[in-house]
């Protein structure tokens, strides 16, 4: 199960933990993902997507149909 948002394309990033003594060790920054079901009234069906918290805010603002259309144009999602 990959940790990638299907709407925004966010994925894990790498960086460093920096100690008080300025020692650096590698770490991962994971996106804040949720597995969520959405109802699409135009197609009269439910879809399950793995979305980030940012994508949830975008869906609430613009609607699921508009966001899915834009994500398909960018190539992030295939339904």
C-alpha cells in the first residue's frame, strides 16, 4: 500500500533529524493520509480514495466531481 495521495500526488519526503549537538540522521516525512469513501452523484456510485488532509479541504471547497476531473487531467488518478 503506497503512501501517495491520489488527488494531490503528495508522497513521503526525506530529511534529517537534527540533534542538539547538530548530529544528523535520516528520517521520513509522511503525508497525512486518510482512506475515504466519496459518493459521485453524476455516476451514482461510491469510490474509495486515499487522500491527504489538504485534498479533503479542497474536496469540501470545490466538490468531488470537480476535484476528480482536475486530478484526472493531471494524471494523478485513474477511475
